[in-house]
């Protein structure tokens, strides 16, 4: 018997040996909600289908099939002539897809006016993801204004883009949007979002006062860009029990913009990084219809973005290795080693050994190398430095043994081997030889869509932060191509 959507989740989760909590944590929902979903007492939000496929280690198509089949079944299971309904649905879908199959994918789209010059402005600019997107697309731009409170972000921005000092703002509150009215084709920003005032429950522009989002909305209202793109973490949708996002939507309604929103994952747009962000795209022209770009097949792995020659400072020492390889850490998904798709980069990435790490194998490690089995063996089985000095010695003047390790035929196993005798008595292995290192700043930039021509003018620490705070360039490219941004250039 074919399982329902909820039954399939439970069946697949059980096969993998995953508790409810592990899957719920990955989906950012509570355990109780997931239990109800498995019992068909509650529906799963569509934007969670992609992360569900990830955690269940199955094809997204399979998850979608069970999801939609259960949805249809729930609707018509009590109708006696359900077969007639299904036949009609099949005919209508065939007609629909025959009329839409000719639509080209965004990757194949050509810009209507490739020689156009776009007037762009950014708030919370960081290292200029949208500016770099235009650079990769070879579309000319004029930066009308940009802003960021971080002095190091400004340093990186000025090193990579052409902008007059007078058009840079350290504080978004100082931006007078009226000064730029009619002068901006595209405004892009992604403010940190606090809970909004719900006094009077107006859920509109007035409720956002005192927040950074208020300044983004204010500048939209004052400058009247033809298009705006607002980006934020996917948790914005559920923040403050959904009140925050309801207020944001009401605010854009109040501004008179027609807007569309969707959670997009960078791994679906060419970059092997699991980074889900919500994008709100607004148009001043209310007659415009917009569909978000369809996901494309991921053709690269994270390893394709790695550098060939790495400075020794990026390799972990003993304390870092023990944390990264610990079972507790791996269960909590603080880090990942040699993943095909990178964990979402964050501002504090690589600090306290969080983030993505690379395990490099080595054929002939010396005894003083940090050698760990990154796949199976927990850190508790490795020798401490203090113990290692004793175990890897030939012995005393009265007792000498050979300290050979990695024997093809093991020495006799002793009941006392838990006492960590010398390597000449017990068996020791340097299993899975190699070293672990963190990602370099350049690799982090590559995984955000920045090429190697991006100038690094600040410290490694600041580049890590800047990459983690940025928008993935390739996702912006998909949006720009999908809407054909050149149609909005000044005539």
C-alpha cells in the first residue's frame, strides 16, 4: 500500500535512524508539529519541502510526489466520483503545460537592452553583492548611493566599486531619499529585523518606526525606485509569530508597490551552499507580473571552489580538531567536513571552529601530525599529547620494544589494553591519514559568488564576517535575469 506523505516521512526517518527532534530541528519547527504532520493532522509548509528532502537524503521530486498526492487525496477522498475528477485534472494539466513549455529558463534569457546603464542604490550594502552581480553580468551601473555602519565593509566596498564619498552613508537614518527621487532604477537592501510595535495592530508603515526596516521602507517611499529587492533570513516569515512579516507586507502595500516573495536556496542557483533566504521583489509598476526563477541542477561541489595551495595557518591544531570531529558537534551540525554542499555561511564562521572544514589526506604522516578519522572514530579514542609521548617511545633501559603501528597482522589483543600500553605491546593505527583545515577567506568569497578579482583589503577576520553577511551573487543574477532588469533602465 502506498504511504501517505506523513507516513513516508516517518518511514524514511526510521530507515535513517533519525529521531523526530533531528528532523524537526533541520526544518526549524518544533517536534510536536512534526509529529502531527506524520500523523496527517497538520500540513507542512511548501517552502520546507526542499530542506525536508535534504534531511531525508532523498530526491526532492519524490518528496513533492508524496506531498501533492496526499494533498489531492485529502480533498477528494470522500467524493464517490473521484476518478472523473482525476481525469479532468489530467486533461487540464496537459493543456496547461503544453501552453507553457515554450517558456525559456532564466539561464537562457537574453537581456532586452544589454548596453543599458542601471542606476542602483543599496542599503546595508556590505561588500556589494548586487554591484558584483552586475559586474559579472557585464551590465553598466551608476551607484547612486550606498551605506553600511561597518567601517571595514566600507573599506572593502571602496576598494572594489566606484562611488563618490558624498554618496556613502555610515548611518541609514541619514539617507534623505527625497534627494534621489526619480534617480534610482533598483534599490537593494536587507536590514536586521526586530519585533515591531503592534500598538493598535495597524500592521503598517507606522508600526515599523524605530527599526532598521523602517528606514528601508522610508527610503523606498521617498526615492521611489522602479524596482526594489529586500533580502532577509528565512526565519523572518515566522519571526514574532508571523507578526513581523505581516507588518512588512502591510508596509509594502501601503507604499503602493506590487511585490512578490519567496524563500530561495543558493544551492538551487548554481552555488553549492545550503543558504536559504527570503527575497521580496517589488515593482512600482503594478501591471507587472513576476515569477521567481526556477531552480537549476547543481553542477558543482564545494570542493570545486577550493584553492590549490593553502597557508599553514588555516590548518587546525589539536584542540580545534578534537572539537570538529567530536560526535556531539557532528550531531548538532555545528560543522561539516568535506561536504558537497557547504553549510550556510555566517558572520562568525570559522570562529570557535564552526562552519565548513576540509580533510586533506596525506600518504606518509609523521608521528607528530594531527591524525584523525573524520568519518567514524570519536575523539575519545585518540591519544592525548601527554599519553602519546609515553605510548610512542621504545621503552626504558630495562624494557625495549618496537613502536611499529599500522601492522598488517595485529599483535595479540590484551585484556589490559585499555591502560594504553606502548605501541610495541598494543595495536595502534594512524587510520585515515591527513589534516583538517578551515576554509580560507577566498574560498568563502567564492562560495558567495565572488570571483578572485574581488580585492581583499581587510583582515581574514573581517573577510569571514563580510562573506557571511553577504547575499549570494548567483541568486541575485537569477533574479535580475528573470525580471530582465535592463527593461527598467533610464530611457
